[in-house]
C-alpha cells in the first residue's frame, strides 16, 4: 500500500496540535496565505503567538527598517531577525524552558495584470530544535509560474506550510525536508532556485549539494556558486551584468579550457558595450548534453565545482541542454551583452539541425532565441583529426543550405574566431586525460593547470591512484 502524502491541512493541524512549538508568522507583499492555513484548520492559538500582514511600505519600514528592494533576501533576513528577537524577549522567561520558538516570514510579489514578469519571493524560517538552543534557519527563493495571482497565492500557502512543517519534523534529514517542500505542489507552478540551510540543526550540510539536488529533481533549473563556494541566487549575481560563460564538462579542467576562457575574456571586455568591472565570468556544466545522455552522479559535479572554485571561477550547474535555453535563462536576469566561449566541435553540434526537431521553427527558431540581446560566440580552433590542419570558425564547412545563415552570423560578429589560443593545448582533451588518470599514466599532469593536478592527486579525484 502506497503511503499518502499529508496535505497542507493535515500538516498545519499536526503543527497546531504540538504545544511545544510556538511562534510568529509575518507576511508582506502578496504572500498572505500561510497563516490562513493554520487558522483555518483550528487550534492555531496554541501555535501562533502573532500573525502579521503588511502591504504598505511605510508600515513595513517602520517595523523592519528601510531597504532598497522589498522582495529581497535582505528584507527577509530583517523580518526573521526582528520577529525571532521579539519572541525571545517577550516569551523566553515565561515559557522558554519547555518551548521551541520559531519565526516564519515571507516577502513576495505574484503575477498580476500590471506585471508582465512571473511572480517571485523569499521565504524563511528561524527556529529552535531544543528549548533555549541557538536558532537554525532555512531560506529559499521561489519563482511563481501560475497562470494568475490566485494560483500563485495557493502555491505560496502550501509551500509555507510545507516549510514550517519540514523545519519542525524533518530537520534531521535535509534531503527528505527538501523533497517535502514540494508535497502537493507541481513544478509547473513554481521553481525553487535557492535553498540555504544554516545553524546547529544543519551542521555538516553542504548547501551546494542541496542546490544540485533541486536541479536534479526538476525543482530548479540551475544552481550557482561563487568562487568561494557559496550558494547564491542567480538573479543576484547576474542582475545587469555582462556575462561570459564557458560550457564544458571540466572533467577535469584542462589547460585548453582555461586558456579558452582567458582569451575569450580578453576579447569580451574589449567590446564597446562591456567593461571589465561589470563583466561576470562563469564556468557552466549541464546535467544534460546535446550529444551525451549519460547519467553523472551529483557528487561528481561537486568535485568539479570544487576544482573550478579553487581556480577562482564562478560556477553554474544547469539542466539546460540546448544553448538557446541557457541564453534565455541568462537574459531573464540581464539585458547586457552575453558571450559564450566554446570550441569548434561544440559549434558543429549547435549547427546540427537534429537537436531542434522539437521546435516548430527548427534551427531558425533556435537561433532567433539564441542570438538576441547581443549574444555572441567566441570560438577556439581545433585540429582536423585526419589532416592535422587547423579548423577555425571562419573556415568551418557547414551544410550547403545553412551557408548563408552561417555567413550572416560571421559577418555580423555573432560568431568570432579566437586567434590567440595556445595551439600546443589543442591536443588536450578531457576524455584522454581522464583515461590517463585512471590508468596511472602520469603524462596527464602536463595537460592540466598545476594547481588542478595537485588537487586531483591530493583528493584522489577521478579515480586517481595514490602513487601517481
């Protein structure tokens, strides 16, 4: 017999019946739905010390202080901090010995007729797992994809109940908690694109792993880490930035992949619309690949992310297979130029019409989505496997019926050849290096940056033998 998932009504009722939990619910903006569940099911007096809603910005500012953006992580943190502090100040002396306190908050904007873009918001809970214990915290950002505001509000209410219930009952298993956030919800109506655990209840939790699990499970389209390994909301990183991105397996990063990104960066920041200070450089890996449907373990992605972060790179891991989908994701957050660094073999794949069979307009529709908003390719040459001759983007042979389209892209600077690549690196392929690592052939060490080789050896990555 299949166990039925508890719905929002049952979860809210379970929380209300637990007299050892007590807290506040504060909601500003459009997210006035979570508290309603706890009042509707009955028994909320034993759970909720205070429920607060605020629409007016001045009222909100008078309580939590002014901020630049009302739907932001900063505003959420201010709400959680204020409400939790108030609980402790007013109630710890009288009931702190037998009560675990919590403060739930959200700040949200939903789809409306006056806004063309999707709704989104920040939700969080600060809570104790033992009386008078230091608090732990869960913060998440959600994109709301409903057809109307009513659908978004229903989604928010259920998600809020799932978060409060999960924090109180599932905190010992963050993976189970993550999965339970989507109970009785559909990923067609929301995307959770950031999830952050902190505090004593989550010691040892790798937030990068949690972010990748969201991507793997389809709850999110991408996870982003800064060069220091922190999980960040992609919108905060990409907002109004010119973006240069290199997609590769980085398994492992080679001297060629790093040289390609460096040379593309030099060209990119010399574009008239780009300045070095506003340019964001990203190394991207995809859970899908145009020519490879293999299933790779999440831990393997984390190992590669560790190497890239060690090299000082920002890392994006996405579930976008097609480049036009990746471009659409980036353009969601920035209208500045986007550059994509790649090799000739990847360019050949992009020109293969088989990958666009699911689009009504085929390759023309794909390229229309891809090359808008000043996107351009920076293409590294390769060597012909038979003749050994250099193949550049300028001299690439394409299908005759695509020749005029390709010439258009070249002539308008949307595809550009990189001529400054170190040609000694063109024979360095990740697949060959990986095989050498596993076979104990130490010649691979000359094909990767020195610090990459050191990290692979010290951590025995990619099947590296201890004696290499």
